[in-house]
């Protein structure tokens, strides 16, 4: 035998239903957002050809943002290109992170 439920207060039922739907949509949005966050944090790169007399420090100063430490930019360039700061040569192509 099935038991029948009665809604005693329409206001309380509506409030409960609104809260449940809010929690469900918030959870779904959080889950979808974590999958989509990777595309938001994906770094883009610019290809730079090293000229005679260029140093990695000069390139980092020229292409990096003013508010970031140059040592960190040099480290990122070295890590991305698998080079050391003193081993670049003219004609070499380097990937430089684009800072927006």
C-alpha cells in the first residue's frame, strides 16, 4: 500500500524545491567548470628567432610583462625550450610564453 503525501505549506515546499535545484545546478556547474578550466589556463607561445647579440635575459625583458620577475620568465623560457640561459645561439628558434 502506497502512502500519500500532502503538501501542508506551499511556501515551504517551494523554498525547499528552490534550494534543492540551486544545489544541483551549482554542483553541475562546478563539475563542468573544472573540465573547462584547462582551456582557460592553457599557455600560448610566440616563436622568436634569436639574433646575434641577443641574450635570454634581454628577450625575457622585451617579451615578458613588466610586473613579473625576469628570473621567472627566463626560467619558464628555459623549461619550455629545454635550454640553459647561456646555451642559445643566433638563428635558434625559441618559444616565448605570451602574457596577456
